[in-house]
């Protein structure tokens, strides 16, 4: 696991956008795994700016999102389909038909989840998976105790997640209690994983995920077993990491990061 610590949230967001842009440049028909959440909004804004300047071309890119609320269709302002259109897809030259999220309104959830896994495989697998980190340690909507081998499925959201995301819903009680999510096994199959975490609120769960024991209690800790994972942090989110000095030194000296700094 590489850990990149940058001074502020905007530095971390820009760096993450550059990592994604570098993937798109290296493989113009790459398959991106995309994430939602407040953390990613600025990443998508930076990508939209790069696209407008002609620095990155999404015309041959396809994408699969991590998750979607059960029961919400794409026109619902709280659906992740709406979020993705609003924050990214409407602002870059990606083909909408090449963007996929689980269908929250699927009549047969099991069939939808099987089809999602099939579609990812048929596309050649995810080249780069973007992740955020939930307050309870979730990635996608893989709540604590999700199996590290789990695949795309319908899950019940944790009380912590209902608290974290309830504020987006009016009233908060109208937030769905279930969601479709790629599994941890699905995420781990991605060739490269980029997790972005910002803010002091996430410092404790970031330390648990990166430096704590690998445990289903902290789903993001599974990434310690991924062969090509990088976590991008601002100072606030990194503040409880024990090896902060080492991560800074590695980032400064490792030539892989030279063009992205
Ligand atoms: C939601 C998403 C997660 C995301 C998390 C982080 O719960 N399902 O994939 O990681 O939000 O949220 P935020 O960036 O708003 O803190």
C-alpha cells in the first residue's frame, strides 16, 4: 500500500484527479471503477476542467460505479446515477451508454448483481478503482463484517451509514436502508485501487484501515492485501498514522510520483 499525504484537501483531490487522468492517458479505453460521496466531488470537478482543456479524453472510457441505493431510479436526486451525471458524466466526453451503475430499481436484485459482475468481466475488468472511505470503514457499501470475498450484492446499511448519509435525504428517515454494492472481492479484482480520504473526521478510521489489523470489522483494511493500492490523504485525515514520516519520505523519493506532484 502506498500512502500519499498532501497538505490540504484540495491538493489531495487534484492529485487523485491526476492519477485518474494518467490512467486514461496510459490506456484510452480503460475501464474505470467510480465512487460517490462528498469527498469525490472536487475530483470530478478537476477531471471536468482537464477534459475542457483537452488534457484528457474520455471518449473511449467505460465505467462501473461501486454502488447504488435500492429503490431509487436515476432521476431521483439522491441516486448515485444522478450524482454521477451531475458531477462528472454531463461535463466530460464519456459516452453515457458506457457508464454503468447497479440498477436500484431492478425487479430481480440477484439477477442484477450477477449481470453486473458479468458486465465487469466482459469489459475486461476494472483498470483503476476509485474509493472513498465511510465513517464505519466501509468501501462502496461494504459494511463492517462484509466478507473479503463478497461480490456485487444487495446489503443492509449500517446505523453509522444511515447517520452519515441521512442528511442528504428529506426527511432523513426516507433514506433507503438497503443498497447494491460491488463486493470487497469485486473491488480487490481491480488492477489498481486509489482511495481518497480527507478531513479530521476520518483520521481514526483511516489509521484503523491502513495500519490496523486486517479485519472484516474494518472493510477498507482489505486493501492492505491489494498488490497495487494507493491511499491519498490530506494532513487532517493522516493525523493519526504512526508512519507518517516514512510515507512522506517515500512519496518524496519514489520516481513513480514525479510527474504527478
Ligand atoms: C458513501 C458511498 C461510499 C463512499 C462514502 C464516503 O457511503 N457509498 O462509497 O466512500 O460515501 O462518503 P463521503 O465522501 O461523503 O464522506
